[in-house]
C-alpha cells in the first residue's frame, strides 16, 4: 500500500511539471505572434498611411500653390518705368521718322507733320512734346510748345505711329529781309520723369525742299495719336 501511494505521488508530480511546461510553451507561442503581428501590418496601418500620405499631399499642394502665385504676378515682368504705364519710354533708336509738308504747293512752307513709328512689336511711351530744334547743334534754340503739352503719356503700339504738328515760320519773306534757314529738324525725347532722354531723332525735309525759312514764331504741338489732333491747331496759325 505504501509503495502504491509513493508511486501515485511521483506520477502527480510529473503531471504537474508537464502541465507547467505545456502552459509556458503555449504562452511563448501565442506571445511571439502577438508581438510580431502589428509590426508586419504597420505599413498598412494608420501611422504608416498618415505619415506617407499626408507628407506627399502637402508637398504637392505647396508646389502647386507656389506656381500659381508666381503666375498671377505682374505679367510684364517690368518695374514701373515712371511714366504712369507698364511700358518703357520710347527710345530714339527704336523709332523711324518721317516729315510731311502740310501747305499747298506754291505756298511758303510753314507747316509740317512729324511722325515717328515704333520699330518694335512691344508698345512704348512718348511723353509731352519732343524737344525740337530747327537748326543743327545743341546750342540751337528749342522750339516753344503750342500751349501746354498733353501731360498724359501716349502709348505707341508695336509698329504704331505717333504725330506732332510743327509750325516753323511766321514771316512773309518780303523785301530785303533775311531769315534763318534749316535743312532738317532734330529732336530728343522726354522721359516720364521729365528729363531729357539720350539719342537724337532726325527729321529730313520732304523731297523737293532743300531748306526752309525759320524764325521765332515756330511752335511744336505735342505728341498725338492721330493726325487730326496733331495738325488741327497748327493749321490755324499764320
């Protein structure tokens, strides 16, 4: 009987040890997948999606917004040139000149129409009236303007033309009087700020005229966008 009891106790001890080992292994087996499963699914989880997705969207949006802002700026890319428009002042080198006699054949040449044509496709601006001299040299007197020149800048479109009326002579050429003669007219342009620009415009006389009489009655009418506006006041002189 004693031997049976000792054997039973030994069997019980063995069963208890086996149970403990079995539980430990079960816990270890179930714990390992439990620890590794979240790591394996992390790329598809909220943290992975939020970090990658949000960063990409923000960068793309920022780039698009920056491009839009730059494109909505000043479409000319120019700083205000100071003449009240977005276009630069016309330069002498960028203009072609021409002169037309406005008096009838046989009359004393007194009235002329000066024209300038923009050689560029880009508009430019003429201000006030040209600084005109009837004789050669910077020491020659400047022709007075007829009234106050228009203070509004005149935009000359690409390949466009602007006009200025000129009256050169108020005498009658009678008797023994001697008058100054001119074989061309010269002019410089005025900047938007009122200063004289560099470069000289040369207006050769129309065909058939070698020279014309000039005197201090000469007047220049400022730049105009049409022939009528330029010449109407000039035709009323004399």
